[in-house]
């Protein structure tokens, strides 16, 4: 049995966006609604966090040091030493919209999404920010974008819309253009919806399933390879971390849980981890610029 443990007990309203920084030996993650960026250093158990002026949801290491953050105000650089966020590419996502899931791909392109904070009722978008700083709209017909992850060789891209309970696979070109989508997996008729994902070095997709109390590992052909039960009902995303990328970290949320539900899952809103027996896909730091 896989041993899932709580590594950072907390009360994140909407834990999201875990990202490993090899340079710092830290796993970072957000409480989106709490406007907070959290961190944990697994080597010694030290942990901390930063209050942000705006809601953020995506962090990725920057080749020049620090982090690139994707926020509701745009893209910026964050200095963990000072806690200062500088928005270098301000963006207007529209009234009621914020950012959601995102991740860098193996070619160093930053993918991120916007969503209507009212349950994704209005359509949001999937964006790609290239190293030259130019941001492109890739999809504009999504409700709640999640997963946003590429295959180890970069020839395929995985994307989920949690409202539609569907995970798609796209062929991806060398420059990051997506071809026609095909259904990779679906939770239609099941308890939960596909949320954030991490791809391992073997090309399998580890998907957090909101409302289903589980992490599912999908094979490259879409079949279910493993199901890892979680002690909380709303696992929201996952990322590989540790010096050898051998640990899978899982964020979670307390959002919309009643007092009675919280009694049955008192660790909701905490960070969890387990060793899946496979290494994660090594992702590069963002080495480009941010253009307004």
C-alpha cells in the first residue's frame, strides 16, 4: 500500500499550483483565495509563506533566480528573499476572472489559464507564454482549465476541463501549437472531476480528482494504471519534488465544505506527499522574458 502522509498541515481554502524549486530545495504551492504562497523544505521540515497583494495560482522557477508567478493581475517575478512581487506583464483577464492551473513544458514555455471565479460559468482561456515574452491564446472555450501538462518528449499535451469532467490529449508541434484533441480520460458519471496533474518520467499522467478522494495514474493510452486513495475529498493538484523527483506532493482544498464535512476530513487544506515508485518529469526553469 502507498503511504500518503500529511507533510504540511494547513487550512488552505483553495490549495493549488504545487511546483518544485531544485535550486532552493522547496516545494511551493498557493492558497489561491487566501492570496498566499506557501513553501516547504523537505530536507529539514522548515516551512513558511508569503502574503501576496493579488491572487496567484502558478509558480515556476526562473533561470535568473526566484520565481515567475501567474496572478490575476498578470505575470510577474517574485523574490523569495524579500517577498516582493513585481508584475512585469500586466493583463486584464476580465471582471470576475482569475488564473487557475498552469505549468512550464519541457521546451520552457509557460502554460496557464484563466477562469470565471463563479464556478467557471463564463468561458475562460488557456494561454502560452513563450520565452520571447509573447503570450498567445491557445484555447478560448474552457470553463475550469486544469492539468496543462506535456509528455516527456513534448509531442503531446494533456488538458482537462473540470466542468466537462474530461481529460484530453492533443498532438503538439515543436513550437507549441496544438492539433485536434481526442478524449484521453473521463470521469463522467463518477464522483469526482479531473483537476491538476503531473507527468512522470515514464509518460504516465498522475491526476488529482476533485471530489473523488483519490489520485489516478493514467497510462499513455488512457487506461487507469493505479488509484491512490487520499484522506481528503478535494485533492486539487500534484507535482513531483525532492532531490531526485521521487516524491509526489498533493495540494488540497476546504472550499465549499460544510462543518460536518470538515469533521470527516480535518486535514482538508493541507499538503500531502507519497512516494509513487517512479520519478517525475524534470521541467526546466523559465529562461525568457515577460512582455507587457
